[in-house]
């Protein structure tokens, strides 16, 4: 079975993970909260990505 991936840009990754795993029957693949998580069910993979608002903060900035 092939897998379809859908990226959702959301405000709160942990809340979305709880919703999809508790109420929609998705299984958690990867939890890199608060920035990203991946859940799957029946060949559908949801890539849950936090929307970045405004300037980067210490929590979201990357050292180069």
C-alpha cells in the first residue's frame, strides 16, 4: 500500500497530536514537539508543522 503525505501548518503541535491519536485513530510516528510531529493511519501520513509567527525566538532559532 502506498502512503500519501499531507502537511498541515498548525499553531499547536501537541494539541494536534492528541486530537489525531485520541479522536481519529492515528498512530504517532515521530514527536518532535513543539515544532513537528508525524502521525499515520491507513496509508495517510499527516505531517504536523507549527506555524512560525514573527521573529525567531531562542526556542525556534538555529545556530549556524
